[in-house]
C-alpha cells in the first residue's frame, strides 16, 4: 500500500461575536472595573497613609488594568476565523498578548523594587503607613481572590490559556496584598523597614509571574511540544483505534487555546488506500472527541516505520516497473489477461503482486508453465525482490 496523507479542515475557530469571545470579554471587563477601583483606592490610601508597599500594590493593580486591555484586544483577533494567510487560525494572537502581559509585569516589578530599595538605603525617605492602608489591603485580598475564582472558571470553560494567565495575574495581586498587610502591620508596630521590604517582595513576586508568562508563551511560539503526560494520553488514544499497529513522529504544539497534532500511523501494508484513509479518519475523530483541547489532527498513514526501515525512493516507479515487466515477459499469453498489478514498496524492496481472473487461471500443463515463466522472468529483474501471482475471483 502506498502512503496517504490526511489533510483535515483548519482548527476550530470562533467569530468575534460568539460565546467564547463574549465570555472572555465580559469577565475581563468585570476585572477591569475591579482593577480600576482597587488601583485608585490603593494608590490614594498609600499616599494618605504613607505606605510604599500599598502604592506599589496599587501600581500592580493598575498594570492589571492594562493587561485586561491586552486580553480583550487579543481575544477579538484570536477568535477570527482561519483564512488563507492563517490556515491554522489566529490563536497565536493570544500567545503574543500573553508575552506582552509578562513583559509589562516585569517592567512594573523592576520599578517597584528599585524605588523601595532606594528607600531602604535612605532611611529619611521611609514612610510610616496608617490604618487605612491596612483596611484597603485586606479589601483587595478579598476582591482579587473572588475575581481569580470567577476568571479561572471561565478560562477553563472556554479553553483560554491567556485568560488563565490573567486569572493568575489577579491572584498575584491578592497575594501581593497579603504581603502588604504584613508589611503595613509590621511598620505600624514599630518595624519601620518592613513596609519597604514588603514592597520589594511584591516586586519580586510580580517579576516571577511576568517571567513565567513570557517563558510559557515563548515556548508556544517556537512550537514546543505538550507536557509528556499529555503526549502519552494522545498516544494511548491513537493506539486504541482498530487497525493501528504502531505510531511514530508524534508531534504536538499549541496555538492559543488549541492543541495541534501531527502523527504517522503504521497500518497493515497490504491494506487498500481507502481502508488506510478510513483508519486515519478514525484516529482524527477519536482525538477530537476524546481530548477536549485538540482542535486539529493531521494523520500520515505508513505501511512501515520509515524511521527504521530502508528507504524505497531509489526503486523504479510503477510505469518503469510495468515497462521492465513487459520487456521480460515478451509474448507470454497470460500477460493479456492480467487484471491488476500491485506494487509493495517495503524496507527498500519491491514486491510485485499480479492478479489473474479465475476464468483465465491455467489448469493444463502448458498454462502452468506460462504461469511459472511469468514469476521466474519477473524475479530475474534486479529491481524486483519477490513476486506473487494470485487468482482473482
């Protein structure tokens, strides 16, 4: 059997007005309102209460507002349908937006830490926060944790890694507010350095989150494979399909919230092309149905493991083989009755299969001699490894 490629339709895509885009936009707009109120409240309370940590946390909330804008814009572009220029869809817009979010976070983190370290080396610049700083920080913890829970549920439902990243951005704000509470409370208790130290810790935390977002997104942009356990799950599902003997060259990658899969599947080399294609379709459908994130599958049907077996590219083509056979067979009377010639290119060797109709199958001695002569002359060719002559009913 030859090799057949399965070219499925492009990955599932969404229009800007569909449920996925609407869900991402709505939850992000809710987050934007919360972030704006918190940023204003924290910065004002930090200024009036003399808390560097709370001001830093307010800037963090302000950066959340900026990243919310990135999310909405990226969600709109990434939900556009696949087109000729982007046959795999526009999911990478989400990935690019996530990189920008991460870079913005690291920039904010550097500014927060730099300002607070300067204050530590200049004691006269240290601030002494008041009670309002503590109250606002506690309110921030509650608000951002609720926002995280809400956002991450929507992210899982619509399969958006970008929205998950934004959810963790909300949680990072909640965690940084916990640090602020500790710093403000400590400073109010007489540990005047603690507020500035807490601001530095907040900066480090924000930088770590930004770095993780950039790292994961860059991995996606360079087509890094899925985690080993996810790849193994895909492998198990493929091997569970009837007719699949083995597989190799299993490749996976992400595009926004979608997973793309390419795989070479080994089947019985004597199957027809149509049955091989049927098995490939079964593999594609099983992955799409059983693994939620998988949006596109390309299946290459192989009769053997071409990573290990000898290459067959140097062997003659069908037309060349037919010409060679006709030359060596000469005037053998059975040649005119051959219904089909099948060629099997396996392990760098060529097997020729000849089919004669039952009505022309020789029963007398002369006919058997002509039959033997067909096989003998064909096997005499350097390019032919073996020959099989079958009766077709």
